[in-house]
C-alpha cells in the first residue's frame, strides 16, 4: 500500500498587494512569478511550472512534497490546484453550448 499526501485546502493570509497582483497577472494571462510568458498551469508559465515541479519531485517523500507545495502556495509562488480556473473565466468555447434549450425542443 502506498500513502499519498495531498495538500489540504488552505486558508492563508496573504498581503493584499500580492493578492491583487496575482489576480491582475492571471487576468492578463501572464505568469504570477513575474515573467512575461503566458500562463500554463497553476498560475505559472511552462518554464516556471517546470522549475516548481522539479524542486517538488526532488523531495524524498510525499509528505515532504506536500509540505513544499503548501509553503509555495502560502508564499504566493504558485496557485493551489484549480485556483487558476476560479480566478479567470473559461476560455473553452464549448463551455456553455447546450446550456439553453430552445422552446421548440421538448
């Protein structure tokens, strides 16, 4: 059996200026680390995401990985899983297709 530690949802106190900067960067589709590349995953561009994942994977145990990830989230260096989706509207053109049923369809 393998034990997997997943980061629990966290409520953090983050500087309001940092929060505002993150929201602005996501709205502009720019990496929250400050580079000008487009967002790929969890608020990071592909390069910054690769660096984050590399350091995360270098941790010896799942518990250490989870602690590292939580610290990075609390520091505002990476978004929590699914947080990017919450901060920006969907770009999926199919997201609302079929949500309204025409009157003539029974």
